[in-house]
C-alpha cells in the first residue's frame, strides 16, 4: 500500500493529523526529531497511544539527515508540518533554529520530492505570519506578504521554495496558511495553553499590550480537515490557501469566554507588546471554501471548552 508521510508527527498539529489518518487505515510514517523548543515530554504524550497502531511507523530524526530516496519510494502524500514555530523566540540567538528547521529542512525535503515517482501531493504548513500587519482585513491570498517577525520571514521563504519546486519540477505542492491554531495538545508556548494553565494554578494571565489585538482562531480539527482535502482536490495543486476559523475575535473577548468556561474571573497581568506580533489577523477563506470546500466547523466557545478539559488532565 502506498504510504503517507507526516513530518512533525509528534507536534501539536502533526500528531492530530497522524491520529486522523491512522483511523482512516492509512499506512503512516511519522517523522519527528523531538527537539527541545518546548519540553519533548509533551510530544511523547501526543503520540504515546498512536504507537499501538500497527499501520504507524515513527522515525525519530532530523529531516535534513534522513535517507529520503529510500523513504519516498512508495510514498503518495507528504504532509510537511515540521517547523520551528513561535514568533517571539525567533529574534536573536535562536534564529539559526528557524533557518535550519524552516528553510533548510524544507529544501532537503523538496529536493527529494522532485525525484519521487509515486508522489501525488505535498501539503506544506504555512502560516498567517507571512502577512504581518496586513493592510486589508480580512486578508486574502493575493495580498503581498509583509512578515513582521523573523519566524514569518523563514516560513515565507519555505513557502516560496515550495512554489519554485512546483513550477520548475512539477512537485505537486499545496500551501495552507493556518491562522492561530488552538485545541487539545496545543503547544505550551501558545496563548490559550498558557492562559488555561495559569487559571489552573491560580496565577494571572500575561497579556501582551492592551488586549485589543484580534485573531482569527482556528480549531485544530478544522486544520486537519483542510489538510485532507488539500491532499486530494486536483485543482489545489500549486495553490496557496488561507485556513482560518471563520471569525475575528478581540483577545479581551476571548478572556471573557474563558472566564465563563472555567467558571471564575480571570486575573490579568498586562505586559509590554511583544515584538513581531501582528496587531490583527483575519483570514479571507473564500478561496479555500470555493476550491477545497473548506468550512470551519468548531466555534470558539466549543473549541476552548475542549482545550480546557485537556489542560486539566495534563497538569
Ligand atoms: N500552531 C499554530 O497556531 C500554527 C499556525 C500557523 C502555522 N503553523 C505551522 O504548523 C506546523 C505545525 O506547528 P505546531 O504548532 O504543531 O508545532 P510543533 O512545534 O508542536 O510541531 C512541530 C514538530 O516538528 C518537529 N521538527 C521540527 N524540525 C524538525 C526537523 N528538522 N526534523 C524533524 N522534526 C522536526 C518538532 O520536534 C515538533 O515536534 C508548523 O509548520 C508551523 O509553522 C502552526
């Protein structure tokens, strides 16, 4: 049976993707180096029970140093989720991790993909961070990207590399620009995870700036659904799609919803605005709706409630 590769398989989004594909009976090779950007214990937990599936093989290693020629022999789809995520940590000394994991690792994968005879699709996990402070909200895919963080720069470079390999070598690539993903297994450096953890430990929630920033929050299962269609719809090849949650929400309103979910008032600690954070993000998802039939299913309140249940079991 032709196989499917998921890079970043032990991460937040990658592990959900692996889980869904395993349940569909696909033969999956998961690749992850379990780096320590955040405690790898979370990553082990993410995939712990997936190891019991007989159709799952986990390769623990760095994308840059794997034998891709052998690996890709009978692979039909690659979901490239592995990356160095995180906007704020991308300044300074740690930038090298961003160029290595986002640009160089992607280039190695693309070089291998161009010679992979059975490859039908490569889905690349891009990000709304390529837009930066977009002049038009909601933002559609034709808006010229202006990243405001080094992270956004490296993801845009990787997305552009994908475009080059698609045009020059016909690698069947689709790029999905995710807008702030949340839900169970969310990375511990991401806002909702930190907020719920702070509530549990009766601490104040750190708010960057005035709390009036807006985000288009996307529940993880909607991102997974988008990946699955992106891997099959013929008209998607060579295209870039915004994958958002369907509405734009002010951060302070999210905190009010969170207070209702946890059943107590939330203590806030306002700290200085973080460098590299876009002020507003909002996805125009009409292209994904039209070509992929994408329609976000999980409303914010429901998604937050699920994440809260998960955080409670985690700590
Ligand atoms: N979480 C979000 O809100 C969000 C938003 C936009 C885009 N994205 C993109 O989605 C993807 C997944 O993000 P996530 O939040 O799940 O991050 P994550 O950090 O939880 O997962 C990424 C995984 O990739 C692995 N990895 C990194 N470099 C590797 C390499 N060279 N070789 C092997 N494994 C490697 C890491 O160990 C990690 O487990 C990333 O490409 C990210 O840029 C995420």
